[in-house]
């Protein structure tokens, strides 16, 4: 009889402890975590994003043999790959005409930049 009482007492203590431990945990609202490998927003004035924007403008100016200047940066995103991809929505001035472009600049692990794409037109929405 003592053994049965002892086992029931241990079971009650264990169940009480387990249920109290789960009740004590604070409620956490589900958070939207960035998808691994996906783009995430970054600050428009982030020094790395600004460096990527300057590189894109310099490289595209060289390719087109014309002067391109930055008017404003609308949105910046970064993606972690084997290095970093910067996707930038910018307003630029090309031959005295302002246009919106989306550019992707890749920064490899050796900190070297390359212009992956330069797409005129409105920036894609997320």
C-alpha cells in the first residue's frame, strides 16, 4: 500500500510540475522570420548598400559610356549567399532624364563587387 501511495504521489508531482512549467512560459506571438537565402530589408543609409549603389552607377556609366548620377535610393535589400547580393531600387539621372531602376550588386567573399543586373522601370513590389 505504501508503494502505491508513493508512486501516485510521484506521478501527481511530475504531472503538476510539467503542467506548471508549460503554463509559466510566456506567450510568444508567431514571428515572420526571414526565409533562409531570401532578401531582407536593410537601411537606405547602410554604408554597404551605399557602396553597392555607387559601384552600380559607376559600372553602368562605364558600360553605357555616359554619365549617370544618383538621385535617391528608394529601397535596399540584402541577401546572404556565398557573399552578399544587394538589390537596390534607385532613381538615377541618365542623359538629363530621371528614371527608376532596380539593380542587383554582388559582393563576393573577397569583398569584390560585380553588377549582376540593371533593370529600368518601376521597382518590383515585395
